[in-house]
C-alpha cells in the first residue's frame, strides 16, 4: 500500500474516530490521509512522534479538542495554529495556517488563526488567565511534544474549542461542550482531505519587476511625510493608491480617506491621490481654501497635459480607459466636451466623432499593452488620420509588470497576482495570464489563496501589481512553503531605477 501523504494525529480514540471516514478503522482513511491515535498527554505524544519519525512521516496534522484561553473563542470554534509553543518557550511555526484556515472556513466553520500553547497538565483558574496574557488562543497537551519528536517537513495543528475560557472545567456542562466540539471536529475532515491533496514540493517563479512603482512610492511618501510633518488628520481624496493594505496602514497612522471634498472640513489639509483629479475638483478645493498636496503620478499628469493640448488644437480625443476609474474620470474631466471614452474593441468599432479627420487618442496608464494595441488598430482603420501621443501613455511600470508576468506564466501551472480588486494594473496581469491559457487569481494577500488552486501545480508564478507592497509577496511565498519545500526562481526582464521627486509641500528643508 502506498504510504499516505498526510498523517492526521488525534490524541484520543474518540477524537480519532470522528476524523476517520465512516466504515473504516480510525487508522486507515485512504485519499492520501491516515488517521493515527497518538495518546493523551506529553509522554504519549512524544512516543508517537518518535514512531512517526522512524516511519519518515513528512506531513503531519494534529487535530483534536482543546480549552480556550481567549474569551472570544466559544465552544465549536476552530483554532488553526500559526505556531505551536511549548512550555519551555520553544515554538514550531506553521506557515501554511492561512491556507488551511481558508479550507475550513469554506466548510462554514468559525475559524481563528493564532498561537496554540501546549501544557503538560490541564489548565484551569488563574493559570488560564496567565496563559491568555501570552496571546495564545487555546491550550492542548500534545502538539508541541509530538511535533518536536516527529520533526515533520510540514506541520499543521487544528484544535476545536470544547471549554471556553470563561467556563469552569469538570462540570456536567463540560460533557455537552465536548460532544459539540467532536461534531465540529468531524466537520473538519473534508478540509483535511483537500489539505492533503495540496501538499507538495514546488517551484515558485517570481516575476521581476513586481510590486511598487515610482509613482506609488511617491504617493505613499506624500501622505507619510504629511503625517510626520503636519500631524493627523491628513485627508486623502479617494484611495491614495489602490491597495487595501496600504490604505489600512495609513489609516492607522491618522490618514482619513474620503470620496469627495465635501467630506473635508474647511481649511483642512487634503492630498489628491496618485490617479489624478479633474480641474473641477481643483477649483472646488481652491474655492474652499483647502490646503492641497497633489500626489498625482507624474505619468498621469503627462496624459492630462496631452488631453488639454490635443483638445485645444481642435481634436476630438478618444480616451482608451475604463469607465469610473479615477484616472479616467480625472483625465477626461480636463476637456469633457471634447473627449469620448472607448473601453474595448467593440467600442472602437462603433465610436462616433464630429470630424473623422481631427481625432487623437490617449490611454489610461494602467491598461493591457496587447488590448490597447488591438483597439488602436481598429481606430486607425476607421480614422486614417488618427494622431497618437508623442510617447506611449501606458506607464513603464505597467508594461514591465506585464512583460515579467508573461515570462513566468509561460512556465507556470498557475499564477497568483497580489493586488486589490480595484487595481487596474493588477487585474490586467490576471487577464494577460489567462489570455496565455494559464489559470490566474487575484489575491489581496496570502489568506485569499485557495489551496485547491495549487493541487497538481508544480510551478507557481507569483507577481504583484504596482500598488501592492513587496512584503505581501514574501508572505505568499512563506505560506506556499507551508505545503512543502519551495524553490524560488526569479525571472527578471528589466531593472527599474526611476524615481520621482516629492511635491514641494513635503520636501525636507
């Protein structure tokens, strides 16, 4: 019989029985998973760990019930360990925890991520409060010793809360809570099968360039410097860049993000986002005497300048972009009466202009190079005298990230793009990969990864949109490493060394 990929270790016979498929012994489950009863307490767990090490068990998941330490954990809540701490302070990291948590949440379970503590004895009373102060979510009596002795390649720990922190132990109600926890434990089993299917060693093909571009760095620095120099609050019209993590971090420091200027108090400091604003917004800010710092990306400002120049010479300007995107709204707001929007090839085939001999086109800076080329081809066929910008409007960072994406996608089984759902350039990366026939998924961070995407994927392409922090990419690689050994190989298509100076309002003297 082929050795199982995953060994699920349960302390007691009854816990093991809830984890084994029906009509099969608790030690045989098939589907690449074996369930083992390891015994209750540190000594039994250590012995079982040594036996597993002798059998070269490389992937272990410890599962069972536990006692809660934090008051928000109730009976039936599931804790997935980010690390397992022993009483001596030693800790075993479980980097794949967010992926396992995602599988459990998909089963409709209430899941918490955090440290689990192993204790040599039952914990009650004041000792519970002391352990809660360490930040651990729950306490068991086996995980630390078992993992230390088995030393598996990958480790995961899932514990279902039986006794909450505020419930006294060894009372009649404990029996009912234990039974409820066992029912939840049984409900976890399908997720463990999915977890086993995703376990594998992989190559991560890392696209370069990726993550922040010069315009994003400048915009974030503007808000950062304004907070440091002027203090909070600093109002920001729209998201400074399209990334939920960047926005959340700046909010914690005192930035206040608003949709429109009428949410900004009179005489307050307001920052315009990297995507730019229309003249109407600038006039409103001036009329209200708001203290404005403009964080518009210089490459977006270039397109604003072009649309004014083209329209003022008598052209109708066809703007290739996405309706409702802040960059599109701000750019077309420069000359709204002389601008028409084209979003796709279908629009390009039907767009009408007053004078076909006086037509120019401009492009949103974050679009797909290939898609824009298809649109421009159609426009040139319809308007032979169509005039183009002197230089490409699609910014260098968008182009570079699309080229690096193509380099990794051509070798990958699946591609993960780190970026927020409202990030245009991130969405274009996903589309480019799929256009190449490679499945691709947009994720805000590692917690969004569905392990089912990685089943059978020996090569995973990873990149990030221009507004996504590099730290999120590092986190994705770490979490994938929780499924097996990872070899990281970088595909570098060019080196970026562009920097933009800060607005004078926040430059250091």
